[in-house]
């Protein structure tokens, strides 16, 4: 009854696209339904990016998605602080530099989440999230490939479902904005959009999902409006959403993983 509370702050996000009357008339496919499907997919992708990479810091060299510069102010990741922000910035005790990857790195990251990893004790409530480059490195670990120590050896079924009993998920929306070296971050675990060549390492996130609240004020609304004077149709998607953690032990991260 004496537990402190957290307030959820929501912000608006959205996107829009337009097409001409000629495009609709000359297309071999139903253009309106195609664009709507693409808008729905883009919204889902950006929401996953927000949960993992979200950071509301708008100042110069402070945002983990553009640590070498300044956000323009309209980026989707500015809506809320996400998993990486909590571990890398808000509670730096829950982050560690890994270097060369080994299977024990997962235990090191797990033990960051509370004393002796107590907040990660319930394996049904926590999950590792890997960027695609690190996921591929894990597939190559001898202890993961060898069937005598790992019954579901990767050379047999081709994927990883658990490590040390903890679920493993790969996300292509982690370090999403890094392009020269896709899905990579700098040695501090942050993405440098100013000098993309600095992005050379990977990361492993650990999230405790029941310690996070993803809340809506407005579910995704997609509207189509015809503008006759311009002979265009506009499709707009808008939402209001927020993300908040219960306490600062809700996420941990191992960064600077050699690729």
C-alpha cells in the first residue's frame, strides 16, 4: 500500500502519404488498400523501434539514437524513453561493456538486474532481445551449436529459443537508424548518425515486461481524405501513446559486443 507511483506521459505520433488521381487510375493494384497496408506495417515497425530505442532527450549529443548530433524534433523515438535508454542512461549500473561474446555474457547481463539478478529470477517475466548481428554471433557459439550440450543445437533447428532458460528474441528494430553498418552502435552502445563509421558493435538487452506499462490515449487511427483541388488523396495515421517503467531495474544491457 505504501508503494510509490509512476505517471504515464503520452505523446502524439503519426505519418502521412499522398497519391495522385493518375496513380490510382493507372495502377495495376488497388492503390488505396495497398498504401493502407503499408501504413499499418510502418506504424507497427515504428512502435517496436520506440519500445527498444525510445529516447525523449532533444538536446545536442544526448540522444542515444543520434549521439553525435541533435534530433530534428519530429523523430518517432522522441515519444517516450524505451528499454535501451533506461539501462544505458537512466540507470547506468544496469549496463556493462561485453567485448568478445561468450555464452556467459547472458548471465553477466542477467545479474545486473537487481542484487545477484534477483529481478530476473522469474524466467517467465524476462526476455533477452538481440540485434540481428549479435543474434548471428550467438548462433556461431560452440556451446549453442553443439548438440551434446544444447539439445536444440542451432545446426539442427537453425534458431535460438532460449539461453540459460531465458527466452531470446531477435529484433531488426534495435539500433534501427544505423545504416552504414546496419543495426550496429558505437562502443558506448549508442547510435552515431553524424559519424556512421563509429557504429561497429552490437548489444544484448534484457527486459522485464511486467515492470513496464505501454499505454494508449488514442489507438492508431487511419483516415483517408480526398483533396479534389490538388487531385490527390491523403492517408494519415495518428496515435497517442506512452511508455513507463515501474522502477529502474526493469531493463539491463550488455553493449560494445565485438562483431
